[in-house]
C-alpha cells in the first residue's frame, strides 16, 4: 500500500471520530499500519481536527521513530504499537475519551454483553485492564498502557473483542482497517450507553444468553455470516 | 398500489429513522406491505443510508423470496413477515436499536405506561417477549423472533399497542403505513426515555390511571377521536 | 393589538419550542391573548410545524369558539383559557411534553428549587397538580386540566412561579408574552434536567436557601432588578 | 495589548461557550484582563449572543467602573474581579450554568478526579465553595461570591485547578487567556458528565491514583510537558 493512501485512511478515521461526537477538541487519535513495510500512520499530537490535512499525518516505524512528517506523533503512539504487535489482524487503532465508555473505565468495570447490538461486534464483555503500577506510570507510560491491554487479552484467552478499557483512562479499539477501528469506537460508545441505561433500569445484570450472543456475532462475522450483501468484506 | 410507490414510502420511512437519530450506520430497517398482492418492500441488508435509492429497496413475497431487486433484503425480513401475518392492519414495520427502548429490552422489562404521551400512542405497557430457546435461535432465528412477538400478543389478549420489545435485542414497531411505523418508533424512543427518567426520579412506578390512559388513547384513535384536523386519517 | 401581530408572535413562540428541541412532531402548543378584545391566538391541532403559516393560527374567544381561521384549534385550548382566566398578567401560554419536565410530572413530584438558575425564573418549586377524577377526565377534560392548575395555585398562595406540572401529563408555562411563555418552557426543561442530575448525585435534596433564592429572583424581576440593560422590559 | 484585541478575544470566548452548548439564551459570561493596564473586558449583561458585536464588550477597571462601552457589564463582573485578584496568572474567566457542572454545585459536592481526562486539566477534585451567609447575599453578593472562591483556594492550599463550583449556583473557570478559560469550561462540563456516569455505574467512588493523576497533568503542563507540538504554548 502506498503511504499516501494509508495517510488518507487515517485522516478519514480521525475525522469520523469527530463527526460522530466522540472527541472534544484534540482528544482522541486513530492510526493505521502497513504490515508489509511495518510502518504506522498516526494523527499528530495536539493539532485541531478542523485544520488537519493528509500531510500532517505522521509516519513512524514500529519503534515509534518518525520516518516521515514534520509534526510529533500522538503521545499515545506507543500504546498503538503494542496493540499492533499483539493483534496481527489489526490494521487500525482508534482511541477516544468517549464519555460512556470512559465512565465504565473510570468505574473499573467491564462493559457487560447485555444485548444483540453488543454481540454484533464484541463476542463478550469489553474488558478493563488492571491498574498500572507507579513504576509503569513513571517510565514508558504509554508503552505500559499497551502492555496492560495485551496482558489482559492473554489472561482472558484472547476473546474476539476488538476493544479494551484502560482503567481510569479510556477505551482503545481496533479493526482490520483504520475505518473499522473508528467504526468500532462509535459502536462501543453506543453499547456503553445502552449498558449504562440497562443497569439503571434493571438494578441488576442480565448477560445475554450465550446462544444469542454467538448467533449475532456469527451472523456478521466469520465464514457463516449472512448479514450485508454478498461479497461485502466482513 | 404500484410497487414503485411502496418502495418510495419504504425508503422515506427508513430515512426518517436516520433523521430522528434512531439508527447508527446501517442498523435498523423499515418495510411496507401491499396487502392485495401480498408483496413486501424492505430495506436491503447492510447498505449505507446516505447511498440508498428507491431502486435498492427489495420486493419479496410472504415467504421471503426476492421478487424484484438486485440486493439481499434485510436479515430481519422474516421477523417483519410474522408481524404482517399476525396484525392484518399493519401496513408497515420499523425496527431500530434506538438506545432507550433497547435498554428496556435488555433489562427484560416492559415500558410502563406512565403518562399521556405514552397513552396517546400505546394503549398500555409496551410488552417484552420471552427469551428464545437455543433451538429457536439455532434455526429460523429471525422467524422465531417474529413468532415470539405474536405469541406475546396472543397471551396478552392483543392490546392496542403497535410495538414490542424483543428481549435482549431491540424494539419492533408497526403502523398502518411505513411512515406510521417509523413515527411510532420515534415516539417509542421518547416514551422509553421519559419512562427511564420517571423511574429514576420516583424510585417506584406510578402507572397512569386507566381513565386518563383511555382518554388520551381515544382522543387520538377510533371513532370518537377529536385530535388533529377533520378528515385527517387516524 | 392587531390580531395579525399576535398571530405572528404565536407562530414564532411555537417555532421557538421546535428550535429548542422541546417538541416532537406536532406535540406542544403555544398561544397568546389580546386582553382588550379577549381574543386568543393558538396553534392549530395536529399541523406539522414546518408547514405552519401565520394564517394557520386560529383566533378564538374566551369560550373557545373559533372567531377566525379555517383550522381546528389545539385540543388543549380549554386548558390555556383557564390559565388566562386565573393569571391576569399572562399574555402567553406554552405547553410541551419536554422530556425531563414531563418525567417529573409522571413521577408526581414538584421540581425542587435547587439552584440559582431555577430561582432566576421560578420563585420556589414548580408544583404538580392533583390527579383528575374519572368524572373530570370524562367530561371537559381539557378545561378540568386547567382548573387543576388554578386550584393548585390557589392552595399554594399563588407563588411567583409561571409554570405547573400536570400530574401524569406534562408542563404548562406562561409569561407576559407568547415569547416569554416559550422562553420559560425552555428554561423549565433545563432546570428539570439539572434537578434530575442533582438528586442522582446527592442522593437527597438540598433546597436552595431562601436568601439566595430571593436574591436571584429579585435580581431579575421586580422594581429592584439589576440584570440586563437599563430599559429592558422585565 | 490593545483593548480592541482583548475585546475580540472576549467576544470569541463568549461565542465558544455558545458553540459548545454550554449556555442557554443570555446565560454565562466570559471576560479577559489586560494586566498592564489593569483593565477588564467583559460581556454585557443580558444581550443575545447572536447580536453581540465586539463593540458591545464592556471595558471596566478593577473596581468594576465602566471605562469604555455603552452597555452595562455582566452582573457577575465583581466575581470575575475577585478571581483576577486572587490568581495573578489568570488572563480570562468564564462562567456558565452548564448542566452537569451545575448539578454537582447544586448537590454541594466537589467533582472527584476519576480519570485521566480530568487529570489532564485539573490537578485534583474541582472544589465547591461554602454557602454564603444571608449577609453576604444581601450586600455585594457578586463580590462575595468571588471571595467564597478565593477563601476556598486559600483553605485548600491553592491546588492547580483552574475552576471552582459555587454552591447552589454554577461553575467559574479561568485560564491564561479568555480562550483557555472557555476551553476549561468546556472540558469541565465533559468531566462533570463522566463523573456523574462513573458514580452511577460504580455505586462508589474510585479516585484516580495520584501517580496517574500527576503523570497526566504533567504530561500537558509544566516544564516536562510532552503533549502537543514543540513550541506550543502550554
């Protein structure tokens, strides 16, 4: 893939987060990866979205060193890198402080799988990391944030859930492309909002039965999927 | 009715769901029926609303076989069909994952009739189906979803309530036309939201007295209706 | 005042309710009164706001008989009339089903005066009426709704609060002009929303001290008011 | 600085509050200070935002006397003045009745520091003042409101938190410029909203560990900051 194409995809994914109301000011960032060249394209740090152009997107290697671009990459770059290392199918990563997903992260609770909307995208609860130690915060904080996510997925047996909540912080989502990562971030916020309302109404937690969860996840994902048009990429 | 007219009505109903903020991306679907020809017009599966044209609307028969159109119908088609079979006055069906109605469905609770806004449209609580069995989920899932709704209305004595919550899933609404089905979906979400707030404020449930419920429902529906202009279709 | 001027004011007040997100579809209605001629101008029943013109506004006398206009007046006209009878300073009335104010009405609770925003407009809690009897619902329902409001204010000693919640129904607001009535309806919804959040955070109720309530109310109203520009009408 | 420049900055900051949905009608006000001339530029009282021009911004001295401008300054001017006196680095002040921050003020509770979004801007909880006495309300109310804020910060040891909640009233924010004060007001509302959701989900309060709070605050502020582009003003 030409890096200019990836840059454009990453810009579009970042703007999708804005259009959907997931970010305030310069919060949030989306990136994409070229797996053949091992190059990452990511939003620059602290640049207003309304002024951002495709040339502002920064290209880095897998160590976070800038390869192309005049601006500093997002300060969360090292978290993105650890996600790319851990999930070889991830082609894009999106990070927001969307308010309901963030509230679950602040409340230190996974987002339960209460319904089919959730199960259409996330095959089980969206998990929350352990707290970082003071040492992990003091040195290589952003990298350690990524490692907290990857450790979490190791411990849980790698559920088919392209999102994690970083405790006390906010969600990270990923997907096959930058667009899909941003799409998952938008869905996550809707799912987080409905889970919030569900708990408030029910006063207790009714996880979706596994048969229904599996049905919905597999209706849209995998070889038996029958949602959408023939030939759509799942 | 010409199928082109029905197609246009169905497209308009689908777009109304978008305009009112009831659907995210390709979620949700509305359909209409021509009762003389027993043909259904329904949204195609997984097509973005902003690109959808009247030609994309799919025509099927009452068994769900495509009669006209190049695209696959919504994966929820079989649920719509069961609703049309059960409610002979239904000319349109709308399905969304609107967030508050969905939260009630996820909380496994009917939406109580707390006020006159609710009673203007729904003559009693909006009921919630029983859970489907694993067998019902495994085979003919969408048809069985429709049958869960029709069984529910059989059990409740067919209340004059053009909406149901499918447990753990989301609402289905219906009406005399596709436009009215979409309209009812919009009202349902507002009513679901107000019921949520009401429970949070009151800490307990005060159903609307039946005299007031009946007054409002009959003020807008039936032979004694006096809301709106003379000659308006109720 | 020329009736054409009043008609325009009433149309504008109705459209303000739409612009501020207080009404869905044809819900809600605002009216104005010419005190010299004892004529009321009110929104027609069930006409979409986007098509409403100044000619659609209906003129009635104080008995609710149409004097000018081809359309039926709002079905809530008789409630407006009772409010005009009871509050001689009222030049306009606005009725909405705005969601948080309605939720308080459905929860059968007055909106407490928790803060200065409330006290800037309402000199104490926004009260809620008693339930109507089945007889009051069966005959002259809309007139009896107005009488429930006026009885409530009689009982409470006529507080300086230009709004009431009709139990299980929704709010009615009034003001010196149709614009002010609509303005008060917008503020009421914001105040209702903040009161809802306040109770959820605090878990209990802290009414604003009377000294602060009086300070804010009198800073904007009455002979000692000093908010706004000199010469502004209070 | 030329006063015309400051006037423009103050107008922009006021309009930013509107654009971000923080103010209803004429609620809210932002100001800026020229520290060399000891002159304040502030929004006029009760003027609609849509009609406000740079010429309407009022210039006053530190005693609140109008130096330039034909309109009355915001009735909250004396609160702004006390904030400028107490915080010598403040170049702008913004006051809104934004709904979630106001709800915390009405609930008489500080906004806890639950997450990194909060810690990016506020180095600890956003505190709430003590209630004013009836005497403080009766005379020099707005000045006493400012003194309640400055007393609060004296008592707390001047935390690096550019915002305070006035009990039963609403938030005041400040910053190096009028734009930054308005920016902080927008962030405060988002943080207040997420804190509200967090408490509702968790049922109890998990303050962010201090190591993480400090990391995020210092990542954006002070000499070791590494967020944004080199040369950005922190």
